[in-house]
């Protein structure tokens, strides 16, 4: 993987990440394909209508179903899914948080009870990388200990200690694996923890960033804290992260979250929000959110967003989308997901262009002005 900073405007950065499968321009939003599929879409939809250079898959879910060994046998994620560009795979640390009733954090890893059949599985730093070697993802997240907020000081301290120890184990194992010919084109990112406490964030960032990872993520946010506190935590943490490596904020978020964290120096984002909200009837636009199931759109001949040139906005009306949603027509999920993801990725392109042209502050103001006067 190569990484190059092409332009900056304040703290905002326009960068280029090159993997063996694609060239990724940042800021970048990664559509979430948890089980190797962006919900309601297939690879042809991604190539034709959304054009992401990277999507996210999840190690825990793919390990359980269909199984990482099967995916390796069938050519890895790229051949298995027919999506030939870059994959980032999350390590399973988030599932220890989201499926907390089925998990137990131990010093050497995370013990999972499968949400599918109740079987027990132990994820260690080495096991997580072995699964991702089989998946063949371009960027592999290492195992971390994510803390739900609010949390006690003792719990956060233990999280930092485990995360740092697991990070050292991961990088040591990765180097040994590459020396024997495994994962040679795969890259690993560490995940900074520390809750919303500035001193803890500093400790975690300094410990992890002293290690030779290919990139670094800010984890443990958007898990219950306020937006303002999340922004403050990111703003404080970013300066401890290397300038010459990608910065990834995990699991975030709304269009506003993306703009605010680009402003603070973040390069990469992912979130289920655009596709999940699409399925529930919420569509994102340049002037804010549209609740397409509302009766007011029943006779509305306008496109979802007049400023959007996606497949859906060029061809279909709000009235049609309203009808599809109310009729529980399956094609609604596809069209709504295409629009929301196209909106997100176009927002990233516009932000990048603003950074390159040294007008990101103006772009940020215009972004909010459109929402205020919708």
C-alpha cells in the first residue's frame, strides 16, 4: 500500500491510497458490506451506479457464514463477491460491543457465542489475522477492546492495555506471516481507544502510533456519546496520529459527522447509516433528510434531490419511491440504497475538490446553509 498527501486546507486532507486492487482518493466513505454484500445491491450496482473504490466487510460475520476457509477456496472476497476493488475488513472488536450479551473479553482475546447457532469461538489477535488472510482483504483491522460509553476509568485503562498488547502481538505475527509468504499484499491498521478522556486517548495513540502499522483508526466513538464530545475527542486525538499514514474514524456517521471530521483531519469513514436509513424510508439529500414514506410525497413529481445525478434522481420521482415503500416493493430497497450511497460518495468528492481548491471552509459553510434554508 502506498499513501500520498496531495493537498491540505487547514486540517482537512486530500490523499491517495493505492492498494493492489484500486486507487482510493480521500476523503473516502466506505459502503458497508458486512457479509460481503452491500445490502440490497450487487457488484454490478456498485460498479455502474455508485463506483466506490473500497467497501467494508466484517471478519466476525464472514467467519461464521459462509466461513473464511470457503471464501479462500473460492478465490478470496474479490472473486467470491465479484467486487474486484479494495476491501477493508473489520476485526470483530465492534461485535464484542454490539453483541455484548454473547461475548466475554479475556486477556488473550474475545470469546464469542455465535448469534447464529450458539457455538463458542475464541478470537485472538493471531486468529483474527488468519481469518483475514483467508478473506484476502486489502486492509485488515487488528483486534481491539472497544468500550461502551459511559465506562469506568478502570475499564478504559484495561481496554487501552489490552489493545496495545494485542497490537504488538498482531504486528509481530503479521511480519512473521509475511516472511513465510502469507498476506504479503495485505495491510494492517491499529485502532486507538481511550473513551472520551483526553489523557487516555493520548496514551493509546502514542503507544499504538509508535508501532509500524500501515494506518491508524480512531475507534470507540459513536457508541453513545454526544456529537460535540465525539468531535472534541477526534480533534484532540488526530495530532497524535502520523501525518504520513491514513487516518480512519470507524463507524461514523451522518453527513454532518463526515464534514466535521474531515475538517478535523480524518481521511476514511464507514457506517451502515446510508443503507440502513434507506431501508427504513430516510433518504439523504443536499438540503437534509427526506422521510419518503410521508404522505406529502405521494403526489410529488420532483426527484429526491434536484442536485443529485444518481440513477434514481435522474429517472424516478419522490411519488414513485413513496409508492414503492408503501407497497413494500423490494425494488425500493435497491433504489433507495443506490441514492443514499451515491449521495455520500458524491459528498466526499465535493469535499475533496474543495480541499484541493483551498476552499473547504467555504464548502463547509455552504453545506450547512443548504440545510438551514431547505
